[in-house]
């Protein structure tokens, strides 16, 4: 098969529509955009799918809180998603909504097929459910895993509500008739598949987690709810609505024609997906349930799951419930789409969580984009024009230094291509930047501004232009518009439809460039000088992480508080620490707080200090405070309520 005929189908997770898109959703979508653009550059026929996950309890509850009907509520966000993607130059081919009639019909077709073949059966579900994660706790928490019960709901009784092990929020008990997918029957087939396809999950460490989970035993999966109306009704049994994940995962095939007789060719053309992009929080759904659903439907499995880490802010996952969400719109207004695209792709190491900071973004723009790249282009064009060189021809033969530079470009490309194909884009960019530094050093060392020989001058300019052209082509999936502008300054137009990358890898540098001066590609940001951080005094010894981990710091709610008789410092607190129990704690904070200030508040405590007696009373922990500028004590507390007993990490 010729390279041009190869296809590349890439998907993003579909986003819950409970709010406007945030930086986390932008990140998943941007990764898919880069993947699609990279493959288009390589001459592949590409299809890029994204969309929205609109059913389920989480969305229904958010709609209720907003006093809107679910359909009206979800409709109100769709344009925001589409506008955001378009502002960030995200070129998806199709935007699926799980409320689309075609999707709903196709899911019902799937359900019927699996009911008929016995893969789906009716029973009772009894257990805990986490609405924010739309997950049955039994699936995630080994301790709580139980077989789907055959007893009727009235015979079930909830034990103490466990917290969701993923988001640590309270779960709710449900006990209802439910349809089950025979997941347990796929355990061996899944394990065999993982073994035969070690590259199924990138990064590969994540495959190990999945294998361990499957090896520990799979239970059949509840895939319908009767206590919820907002979902796709089961065929011939409409009081059951489809579990939101069984509905949503199928979007990857319903969007390209699954369940529609007239679209079978399209389905055969695109499926299986070549790359499915997702965050680490939804790995199990994609690496276990989704492949099992596909096996049951007789469809091939996706070729690769690219699993990314989280964007964190001050090392905490960025999420609405933590109140630390970065708004992609304000980033767009402040920095423009391409600087943000570059920063997210370059700085976020796919494999890990990475902290986001605008200061870091500005530094990257200044050093990588404005200095290393923009400045190089500007210098070459300005200098050439100064010497009246507008049309730059390549020499008949290259000198040694230029041959070395070209060799370096070719060598760099090998590494670059490998990482780009695999989804390690941050690594590819770092390899490319090493070459950009090399071109800068070459240009600086050649000192073209001192060269009087016009042929030699033209050779240095030509070698630099060839390098810049290669760099711009390779960077175009990440910064499409800026690279187009850069190329226009060299008089180059990129023609799609063939393997540009392959052509570059063997390009002997014979191009003629027509140089035009353009405004600066990237402006630098003024960065306020950093105030020197106070160094840790030598007298303050460092501790190891193990030593640090010995201190149990946890959040608790102060239930009762009273003054300790005859003490002008002490207050006596009764604090609830969830699974750590309720404790009496004495604290010398009376000067700054009255009991009324503290009752009902959450705060942070040290829990494993040895018990201590003060004024005849035992204290079983220590309240943490800091002094403000007036030497008054300030309580340390989480910015949003968290479950009592949550430990600090
Ligand atoms: N609706 C499900 C996906 C169904 S796919 C069949 C869902 N939606 S989500 O809106 O909650 O999350 C979608 C994606 O955004 C996930 O890949 C998730 O990892 C990603 N992000 C959400 N917050 C994130 C960060 N803070 N950082 C990076 N990405 C994270 O799950």
C-alpha cells in the first residue's frame, strides 16, 4: 500500500458537558490535533473525532442545580466547546454528541445485539456509586467488590458509605434491577490480548496497572440504571437507561457508522482507531471495558491508547472541584493559541503529571520561540536584505560545515519521527530544539555579517534557510499558523497530500528561497525579576521523604470547642477525623480565636504526636496555624470541603 493511502483515525475522550471546556479538556483535544496534523504531514488520510458525553447522573444533577432541563442544559455548552476548539486551531473532522439521534439508535442496536447473543443479561445491582466519576465503586475498590447480587432490592441493606477511591468524595448506595455485561467472560481474552500487544498502551508502565487489575478478577458490569431518566433507553425495556460509560465508549464507532447499514464502508475504512487519547483517570474504562465491549461486538480493538497525565497547578490536579481551573479563554487572550499549544505540548511530559504556570509559559515563549527561533529567522532575513540578497540559491556543492549541519538535521529527524509517531511529542520537540540551538551556533560561528565573498555569504544564508524550512515543517503540527508565516518569509508554501516528512529526510538542500521581511514571529514578555528565595539555613537539616511520610497530617472538622478553665491560652477541641475517629485536641490559640470562630470549621492537624497532658486534660493531636503580619494566628484549611480524615500529601 502506498504511504498516501494509509489512514489514521484518532479520537479524544468525549467531554462531560457540565461547564465550559477547561485546560484539561483542551490538552486531550490538542494532543489529538497534533497527532492528526502530524499524520497528515506524512501523507496519511486522517480522521479526527471529538465530542461531548451528555447523559448520566453527573450531567442530570448539574442540570438540576442550574434549574434547567438536561437537554437544554447540555445544548447551552456545545457552541462553547466548538468555539474554543476553533480558537485553538483544532481541526476535528466530526463532533459527536451522545444525544445525537444517530448515536442513540446505534447504541440501542448494540444493546439489542448483545442481549440477543447473551452477552448482556438482566439481574440486580446493589452497591455504591460515585456520581462525579460515574463509576460503580465495586469496580474500583477491591475491598468492596462483590458479585452482582441476585437478591431483590428490599433484601439489600447498605453498609457504611465508602468514599470513592478515585476522587475521595461520598458515594451513594443504589440497589435496583439492572442489565449486566458479561465482563467476567473476557478476563482471559483480555490478558491474552495485552500479552500479544505490548504496545497497546503508551506509556507501557500503564499496561502493567491494567494487567494487574484484570488478573485480580473481573466482575460482570452493571450497564443500566432504573433510578435515572437521563440516558439512552434500553430497547424494549425503556425504564432502564444505559450506563453512561456503555453509552459513551461506543461513540468511537457510532461516529463512523456502527449500527447503520448504509455506513458499513465508512466503518470498515476507519475502524480500528489508530490512536485513542485519554487521561490516566479513565484508563480502566478504555483498556478493560472498551476492548471487552468490542470483543463482544465482533469488532477489532484500537491499535493504541495514548494515556496522558494530569495538568496540575501547584502539584494538585486541576479540576473544578479544587477551584484551581485555568481558563483556556484567558490564556488565549493573553498569549494567543500557538504559544499555548507549544507550551502544552513541549512542557507537559505525556507520561507524567506536569505543573502548569503562566510564568513558565512566558519563559518558554521568550527563550524557545522568540529567542531561539524567531530571532534566528529575523537575523537571517534582515542580514540578507542588508546585503541585497533576496533570492537565495543553494550552492552546487556544500562546504564541510554545511554538510555537517545537514547531516545533523537528518540524524535529528530519525529521532524526531520515531517520537512523533509514538506520541512522545514533548521528547520530539526537545530533540528538535537541540538542532535549533545547533543552527544558532552554526550561524553565530560562521559570522556571515563579516563575509565579503558573496557566494560564501549566500551559502551560509542558504544553509540556515534550509534548516529553518525543515524546522518549520516539523513544527507545523504544533504551531500551524506561525510556521506558515515563517515559511512565507522564506518564500515557501507547504503543499499537503504527500509525505512531506519523508521528502525532508532525504532532501539534499537544493531549494531557492525568496526572502521577505515579516513582523517578529513572537514577542517577548516582560518578566518581573524573581525575588531571591531565602535559602534554607545550614542549621535547618533536610529530611528524607520517608522521614516526612512519618508525620500524619490530616483534615478534620471541629465539632465542639470550649475554653479550658484557668488557662488563658488553651481551647479544647473535639475534632472528627472520619476513619481516624473523633479526638480531643488542646490548642493554644485562645488569643486569636473564640470557640464560635472554630466550631464547624475544617482545619489541618498532626495526628501522630504522642498524647500530651495539659491542665489535666489529654491532647491527641495538634492544630496547625500560621501567624499573619499582625502576629495573629490564621487557620490552615482546605479551600473546598474535603472528607474528614483526608491525609495531606
Ligand atoms: N466523559 C468522560 C470520557 C468518556 S470517553 C468515552 C470523561 N470526561 S471528562 O470531561 O471528565 O474528562 C475528559 C478528559 O479530560 C480525560 O481524558 C481527562 O483525563 C482530561 N482531563 C480532565 N482534567 C484534566 C487535567 N487536569 N489535566 C489533564 N487532563 C485532564 O472523563
